[in-house]
C-alpha cells in the first residue's frame, strides 16, 4: 500500500545556510517534499512545514501540540509516551543539557495547515505515527459485538388495592469474559421487594439513576438470569386504573396480570397484542405481548347493564363526497358510556340515504329494526369509547338541486354533537338554505378541499343544502394530425382545455357530414381523461366526449377517427370537427402524406385558413413515425372546418447530381466524387451506377458520412468498357442520399489531365461540376488550367480552388495544364483591403490603400477613375518600393505593376500598398457631397472584404452614412455630450509587419470607419461643420419653441406628440442626420425655455400698482370726538373725503402706507 499524501518540508540544517536564512526573516524558506496519500476522503490533506531556525547541523525529533481534533482522532494506545524513548536523541527533562538556546531552535518540527491556511506546530508526534494512524483509518473496521443484551423480560402478578405486585424474570446475555459489565435494567417506577440471581458468573447491584433506572453489574460470559419481585404504584383516574413501567430494550416481553374485577375494559398502546378472560372468582386475567420499552396498561370496570342505567355520549363527524351520479355520506361516531355499559347501539340514519356499510371495533352484527333505525351489536359489553363508521349513499340531485343531511341520533345518548364537512364539488356551488334548524351553525373549514363546515349541538338536527351547477367557462386549443394514405385518412385529435370557471364533465363538438363521409370515432389507447364517445341520435352532427370525472384547470382530451379515401378521383368533401367552447383558439392542422401520396386541400369559402404554421403548433409533439413524412401545416380560424381534397398517388422520382474534387499531388490524382440523390414518393433500397472499366478495382463507395465502405455487386463482364455496379443501402432511403466514390489515378502527362467520372444508372445527372485543388502552392500561382472539352465552363473560384460546371453532365474531364508567369486569375483572391484617407475642408484628400494577397503574382494591373485628379505617389510591394516598373497606359489611367519575384517559398501574406491623393476641390458649399475613390483591379480580381477609414478636420463632422457600407462606430456618452467612437471588431492596422512605414501627413482629427463585403471603388458621403450643425439643430428647435410661445393654441400635449411622431418618422429614413442634429436641438430647446423664463420675469416687472395721493388734511390730528358724516355731505369728486364705512385714522399716515392699505 502506498503511504498517504503527506507533504513534509525539511529545514536547512547546515549552519552556513541557516545563518543566511536567519538574516532574511524569522520564518525560513520551505522545501516541499511529497509522498503519496490514497483512500483519504474525509480528511483534509495534511501539509507539514518546518519553520524553525537552523543553528547547527544536528537534527531533533519533531513535536506536535495538543490539538483537540487530532487527539480525538488518534487512539490513546497509539500515542507515544515520550519522544525521547522513540528517538533517543533528547536527554531527560531532569537532566541538564548544557546546550545553548540556539541548539534547541535547530530541532525539527511537524506542522499541520489549518482552515485559515496558517501552519500550526504538532509537538510530541512524528511522521511514523501519523502514517500508522492513516493506515489504521484505511483498514476496514469491523463492528464489535455489544457488551450485553437483554434477551427477554417476563412479568407476572396481580393487583392489590392501589399497587401491582409483579414477579419479573430478566434474562441477560453478557459477551465480555473476566470483566464487570454494568447493565441498566430501567424499571424506574418500581420498588424491589426481593431479588434472586442465577447464572454462570457473578452479579452485584449498581445503584439507581433517573436516566437508566436500576443498574446491575454482571461478570462472566454467558446467560444470566435475574428474578425480581416488584411493587408498582397504580395511577388512578376514576373509574380507570393505569399501570406504567419503563422496561429495558428487548426482543421478547410479556405480562400476565390478574385484576379483581369480573368485567373490565382495556386500553393499551398500538402494536401491543392483548387478550383477557374472566376467572371464576370474579377476577379477570390480562395477557400482553410485545410491550416495547414501556409497559402502559389502563383498565376500568364494566358495570352490569341490568343494574345500572346506561347513559351514552356521541360525537359524530359527517363528510360528504360527490361522484358523477351519487352523493356519499361517510360518518364516524365516537360513542362511550357516561354511566353503565352497553353491548348494542341503536342509531337513526337519514331517511333519504341508503346504508352501504357499517363497521366498528368489536363488531358482531347489525340489523334494521324499523324505518331507518339500525341496531349494531357488539361481541361483549363495553364502556367505550368505540368508533362506528357508516357509509351511506343517495342519488345526485341533478334535477331538484336539493338534499338533506340529518339523522345519526343515538338512543340513550344524553349529549350528541358533531361536525359536518361538505367536500368541494368542481363545477357546482353548494350553500345552505337559510331559516332552517337553529341548532346547526356554520364554522370555518379547516381543510382546503372543503367547501364548508357546520357544527350541530344537539339531536335531532337538519341541514338542508342547495347545489347549483356553475356554467363552465373554458378555452380550447385543438390540434389535428391527419395522415393521408392511398386508401384512408386517419385523424389524431388533441385538444388542450383550460377551465377558468366551473368544471367540465364532457366536451362537445360539431361534425357535419360525419356519417356521410364515413368517419368512425374511437378513443386512443393511451391514458386519457376521456371515458366514452356518445352521439345523440336526435343530433347526429353533435358528438359528446364524456370525461372520467369533473375536471377543471388545464388538461388534454384525445380521440381518433378514420375514413376511407379513393385516390386519383374527383375532389371529395373533407370535414373536421369543430370544438364547442366559449373561447376557441385557432385550430392547428397538420396534413402528413404517406411516402407516395400527395394531398391537395382546398378550404371552403366559409373556412378561414392561414397557410403559415402558428406558434402554438410547437406545443404539440408529432409522433416519431410522422417526423420524416412530408407535411403541410395550416391554421384554421374558429368556425366551420370544411375542405375539398384531392388525393393522388405518385410513382418514385429520383434526381441526382455530381460534384467531384480533383486533388493533384505530383504523379497521382485523387478523385472524390459525391453523387447526391433526392428520392421522392417511394423509398429506394438499391443504387445502380455505371463505372468505367479502369476504375473497377480502384474505387471505394461510401454511404453518407459512414466510415465503412459499401460492397458493390458487379453485374457485367470484366471486359465491358462500362461496368454496372449495384450498391445495397443499409435500409430503405427516402429523401437525400449521398454516395461518395473515392479513387486514385496516375498522372501520365504534365500537360494534360484526363479523369473518367462515374455515372448513375438510375437517372442522368441534372448537374455535374468539379473542383481542382493543387497541393503545390507554386503551381497554384503560376499554373493556367483550361478545359479541352467545351462541355465544361470555368467559373470564378474561391480559397485557391478552381471550379468548373458541366454544360453536358455526361462528359468526362479533360484539362490542359500550362505554366505561365502571370498565373491564373482564378486561383486566388484578395483577402482584405484597408483604405485610409484624410480630407481637408475643400474636399482634397490623401489616401493609402493596402491589399492583402495570399499569393505573390508576377504582374498586377489596376485603374483609377478618369477626371478624378488622382496622382499616384508611391507603390509598395511588402516593404519594397516599386518605382521603375510603374507604367501609365492611355486615358483610362490604368497602371500595370511588374512585381518582384519571391526569393524563396513564403507562407506569410503579401501586402500591396498604394499611396495616392487628389488635389481637386469638391466643395462649393457646406452641403456639397464628398467622394473619395480607390484603385480598381482589372480582370475582376475579387476582394473578400474592405475596411475604409475617413479622417475629417477637427471642425468637420460626418453627416450622412455612405450607401452600401456598415458603420463601425457607435454613440458613446462622454460627460455632457455624446460622440461617435470606434465599435467594430477589426480596426485598420496602423502598421503592418511587411508594409512600409505609416504616413505622417494625415491631418484628420475625427475618424470614421466603414466596412463592406466585396471590393469597394468609391465612397460618397456628406460632412458639415460644427457651427452649421449647431445652427441647423438649435435654430430649428428654437424657432419651434418661439412658435409654441407665440401661439397659445399650439401649446398642448397633442401638438407635442405630433412633433415627436414626425421626428421619429424622419429618423426611419434619415437616421444618421437626425442623430447628429439631436444634441443641438436639445440645446435649442433649452434656449427657448430660458427665453420663456426671461419673458415671464420681464412682464411681471412691468406691472404697477395705483397709489392714492395723500391730502394735507390727512396729516391734521383727529378731533376728540368723531361726527358721523352723512352721505350727502361727501363730495363725490373729492378724493380725500372719508366715505361711509371708513374708519377714522387716529394718526397721520404717509402716501406709501396709504397705498399699501388700499
């Protein structure tokens, strides 16, 4: 066994190294040494680190601290007495060592890593002890046998007054030899009167405690028997007596007790077997078996029914339950005697119910005395309590809606109370009829499935109830799957029902012309809520699907139907059922045709059909056998589901095309020809091919993507130029099937290439094409390939693959190979292009165009637009400038480049860099469009993707987005304003590894990058200055604000919503200009708001108040008395006169105060 994983780190013991580490820190460097640990799952891996100073070359034994967790884990026997005895390197603690303190610091130590990552020392423990402990933990531990076991407890005795005198016999099994074992006997409630021991060993009392009761010591392996005489006090609660005694745990226990009473009623715990019998001398004998860990026995005398009048008490619990056609009444009555005893009980049952069953404890028989009075007889007299369970039934009151609950009156019962629980009935409302029987009260129901609860306090009582049906309100989502065969049609219907109100016991559907069309209905075999399909003879077009029970919530019903169909005949009527529901969703219909069947379904004029499948169709899962069939999906609006159908049977149809890949590698040609079949209407089990005789022993055939080849069956002579091969498929195939033929051919000539192709013998190819791949990259660049047969036309290829399509699919491949300095333009394409241009305010620009070539051609030609004022500044191939070989040809401004030949075979891409510029001024005004151009390669050399970056001056901003390009920037919030920042994935590289140094004459500050697939030769856009943008945006918003301020009629929420709608509509077609003008427009609105505030403030200041000027008489002191001035004495023109009702001023006031008072 491998040692456990313990990481032990030794300290540096050399004095020289120790001195160096002492200078570094108090904790020294740790050196990690690992040893393997296996099987330890419950413990954290221990990591030990030595962290003591090294003062000398001697080593000391490791020590560990008193870790509580480790002390619990290690047994005491495995702990060493001292480290001195094991290692012998330390002197006794009493002996003087004479060593300095530095020597003690050189001792080794064992450490354990705690949960916090810190290392704790473990003194008095070495590595061997840890390994030994882990080894013990890995060793399987066997469960030891217990020290003792109580085999049996037997009690026997009688009752004397208020005590029970019992003889107890306890048999104890001791498993330990020569060792005293303490056994708890329990028996807490008893008093020992006498003890006796027998057995092969010794015994001794061990005292008493509250938990374990009496304790006893035993010595000697084997069986020990202890006989005790006990006295146990009885608990009295008249008229009953109760005996309780705690017993030790044992498998066998019994009690035999004699009670001085002729007739008694017993009560024992559940699970205890009990029997009793009467003795001759007015005594009764009780026997109990399986007492468990506590003896608990209660009894009381049963009075003689003839001597004592019997008075009973009854508690009744009534529960109503409802089925589809009946009402069940379950009653549980608890009956006991208050005085006397009883052996039979008479109960008056409800008159409207029928008795189904009755049962109770000690049941003997029952009989109906008269009317609904039933007498239940018991086996023996009892004082109770007993539980009598009744089951009664009555018809469901569907018509009357009323039923009455009464009865269960017990004869000789003085007190009779009870509860009545009415179960909830889905789809019905149950309520009590008021004004009936005041002794019945409604209480709160304590269970969720109860509709109501009532309590009655005396007998007789009556509870009349009304039951009303709640009209159900539900929704239905039908899904119909119709499978069309050549002679029949099968309908699988699934309807999702969601009941919002009430409950459903059936679902109805209208199906006109069902019998005329020959539809036969049946239920599905799978589990469902449907019980039966019922057709009302009076309404033959109405079909009712009965449910197993009243249902609410969400559920699904299913049914199936089939009808005969005659194919290839006149159109026939085809109807489907219509679900009758208050809320009916659109019906999802799927027509699944058999492999050779085509169905043409035409809806009737009153049937509304949508051909596109609905989203709810995804909720229904189609069967596996239908997944591969041709399907047509419809959505039918609620209403009639009537169609006209034509079913036709088609013969097998096969189409095939060929796609071959030719790989040239030196002297061999590898051909991989894929023949793609499309099989319709009838499955195909065998494929027939026509193989050239030269390929018979060279070709392997593969089905789809399988790795194992198919074995062909050759059906022609070996000498035939065309061999016939049959390929058996694994199973019958329908739909797309791919056969791949792989074969190798020798390349006899370097100038010509002849490849025979395999043909299909089932059908001719509808299309044939092949691709040519050259393994030599130099051949790819400088090899011209042309077809010797006019049946093949060369197409533009991508990814270094030449591509030919056949005009005549029956032709073989014949190619002519020729090396050329210019290379084949079909053999490569430009991976990507980067165009970076910088414009000034007048529209002149400088530009750099860079193109990434996967190969290195010898010559290149490109042109620039005429009358564009373009001047080529420099052309670079990689980092080498092309100067002398630059030639301009004619008016077309076409340039031809003779590129340097590569010095060696290169695998890295090549970069063509063209620096050019335009001095033509393009802008006559701020709103003139700007246009920049790029070189265009001749011979349609393809560019896969283009990145174009435009740099504008600091005061110029992009106003429109170039058409055909995708912007690679987004609006970013920067402080108060928003600006456009680059947000694309591929930014134009500033400097490439094999390109010339970047240009330093670009002066643009505002950068905008665009992207498009394919080549790009021009870029047109509009740019505006910052002042013009602010003028347009803010001016327009300010003007609108002034208009709203001036015309009060326009200041309404409707006008604001209209303006917002207009701006949103304009933004749909001119998104970029609206985004640019949005910030200035907000600024203009703020200006309008400020202007409105200033205008309002100035108007308030212009408002003045009229002040009354004071007259000289106002300053005359008032007289000592005031005279009343009559109205006639007041001059109406005198503004200083005191009018009637005015108060006389006692002191002079100024004109300002007078104005304020006014």
